[in-house]
C-alpha cells in the first residue's frame, strides 16, 4: 500500500536530534524495524523516523491500523499521550504537549456542552404508548484538565514548571524557544527572558548562552528591586479617616514608588545600552 506522510502530523512532535536519529538508524540496521508503524487509513501517524530509515535502506517494516481515530483531534491526543510517556522527551517538550492536550480537551468539552444545550428535548411518552427510545450518543468526551495541578501531573512536572512553560509558550520569540529546546538555556531562565520585548529576546538568543544568562539576570534583578521597593514603601490598609492618625501620607508614598520605578527603568535602559555596546564593539 502507499503510505501517506502528512507533513503537519510529522511536525506535530519535535523531531529527533541528529544524535538520536543516528542511534535509531544504527538500531534498525542491526536489529531491523521491530515496532510496527501506526496508520490511520493510508496516513502515517506514528513511526515517521523509522519509515524514513527503512525506505532509505530498503528494509522491511510492519504496519498496524488503529481503530481509535475518528478525527484529527483523536490522532493528536494519541500522539501526545504516546510521547508524554517516553523518557527521551524533555521537560519543556512534555509541558508543551500537555498544554496542547489541555487545549484540545477544553475545546471538546465546550463543543459537547454546546451540543447538549442545542439538542431538542426527547419526546414525552403518551398514555397510548409505553414505548421508549434510548438516544444514541457518541463516545464519552475525555474530561478537560480541571486545574494546573492536573496538567502538571499529566506532564510529570511541578506546577511551577508548568507556569514557566506556559509563559514561554505564550510570550517567547521563536529564537528563545529554540534555545530552550536545544538546552542552551534553562526553563527558569527562559521564562524570565520571555518577559522582555521580542526584539530583546531575539538579540539575546542570537548572541548565545552567556547573553541569555545576562538577560535573565537583568530581569530577575529588576523584579527583586521592585519587590524590595514595594516592601520598603508598603502601607497597611487604613480607612481614610485613620490615615492622619497613623501618620501615613498616601500621596507621598505613591510618589516615592513612581520615583523608584523610574529609577529602575533608567537602570534597565543603561544596561541595554551596555549590552548593545558589547554586541557591537
């Protein structure tokens, strides 16, 4: 049979590194293709690397049809679950896969709710007839993640790691994401850098590992200074009529905080200029 390679499915999961691909190729050359390729009709779902290696060397392989798939979402969920269970998948990759799963399950849940609300009520039985009918329903919809803890459990991560991966997933420039995937920068540091403007993320990622570390340190230092400033000028919650009694001047406090923020922004601008000078001597 002719096997169809869907490029979207092939790219849905991060590709193997050159080292991982070379190891898989050696294994197949020595032991053959032991695991069957999974198909949905003619479409290849699982085993893209094995399929490519077998075709390259003219090696035989087996295929198996899955009866689980009724839609592309089913295929995506199956692929996600398969890779979440593999030890070779990095923490960041597992987090991204779990986020994708959450999106699919949440969309399915919303669709199921909408369908239930729009369904016509079943006809009421009359006294002339005691015949009842059982509505035909689809297979039960998998429940969406109820909390971030559920998502973290699915990805075998901590809740704090999930928060950082969410931030990277939503805010990071592609260059910064690539740096995380390649291990150039940690998830923790990447989450800090992801809060910078996109152009600064790209510049830091392009400059390499040391520049990314400096950018992450700058963000953390700025946040720490802001927290210290807030602690220094924190004001307990008093009713307006009590403010004078307690000797609190809200206007002066706000002005002091504004001055501190302005100083931090000026410091950040100076640091950016220094980094730019280092990049362009």
